[in-house]
C-alpha cells in the first residue's frame, strides 16, 4: 500500500509543479517530506533527470529577458550590483575556507547569494559537477532565507525609511530569488516592484561571467575547460527574445513553462535529500548561508543609504 501511496504522492506533486500550482519553496519542502515518509520509487531516474531539467529551465528563462530593458535599467544600478557581487563572491570564498566548508557547496551557496538564488545554482551546478546532495543543500539554504526575506524586508524598509527606489534596489541585490524579490517589493509598493524586477533581471545576466569564473576555479589538473553549451543557448535565448525572432506569446509560454519546470525540478531535488545527508553535512552550510546573506544585506543597505 505504501509504495502505491508514494507513487501517487510523487506524480501528484510533480503535476502540481508543472501546472504552476505550487511555488519553489513549497515544491522543495514537499520533496523533502516525500523523502522522509517514503522510499523513493524512482530515485536513480530522479537523480539523472535533475541536471538535464535544470539546464533546460535556465535556457528557457532566457526567453524572458531583453538586452535593451535590462541594460538600460542596469546602467543606473551597475555600481551597486558590481560592488555587491564582487564583495559577496570574495567574502564567500574566504568564509568557506575559514569554516572548512566543502568547496563545491560553498561555491554554490555563494553563487546563489551573490546573483539570483536558485537560477544561479541551477546554472553553476553542472559546470562544477555538483552532485545531487550538494545541490539540494545549497537550494534548501537559499530558499529558507528567501522565505525569511519575504517577511522581514518590507518592515525593515519602513524602519529605515527607504524610498520606493531605495527599497527596490535593496531587495533586488539582497534577496536571492526572483519570486521573493517580487513578493517583498510588491508589498512595499508598485514603484519598488518595477525597479526591483528590472534590476533583478539585469543582475541575472551576471550568471554568464560567473559561469566563466566557475569553469576556471573548478578546472581539474590536466583537464581542459569544457564550455557549458547550455549557457550559450541561454545567451541565444536572450538575443532571440530581444530581437523578437519568435512570437512574443510563444516566448512568454516558454518562460512560464521553464519556471514550472524549475519548480518541478526542485521537488525532485528535495525528494532525493535524506535526513542522513543533512546530519552528515552538519550545521556549517546553513551558518555559512546566513552569515553571507546578512553580509550582503547590510553592505548593500549601507551603500544605498550613503553612496
């Protein structure tokens, strides 16, 4: 009876994710609940599918980006974005070494914190050949902090008397994932929402140089760097959408499908994570993620207030 329930649960949540009925954190949480209650009936297939689906989702998200809009908005926020990304990446590398954290896990959490949460982790994990367990832990830490930011940021914005523009900038650079950025800025106001969304899209473009950096950092001795072609397809998708090579309705459908696909993939990721994996990993990854997130949040806020 239990194996049947496991299959029903698995396909029901997968369908809900693909139909857009659940959010990313919910999918990850339901996946983890699944791993606690049931023995995974499709464990090996799920683990094999994760990398492929992550790549497809990242490429599809490129169809929602245009060079003109992101560059135009990105110019005004370029200094803040560059400052936060470089500082966060540098601090993350040093902190991971200080805490003796696994290099791959530290790099994934740092990538997600410095750029765009789950999307950055999705893009970087195949390049550095991260295993499913490492991806699961990195995503879990990032989405947990996303949930906190969604609740915490709007009251903090009012506490520091941030304008709509200031809050839009702050949420775009200090909150990991697009969904939480949109949620927090929408609560603050329409102007904050517009600024946060466009700056967040321009920030997402930094996945490209980060991918190149990741290839260099994780190059094995005697092994050439293999170019991740899905990143090339990601760039092509941006150009295709910018120059309207495809009908806009079709591009919008691809983006929507990609977001749903990413949510479904997160369920698969959560379903392959076990309590033993978490116990073996210890408290260090979450401690690392929290310190890094507080660092970028405080640093970016000070930059916005005083520069």
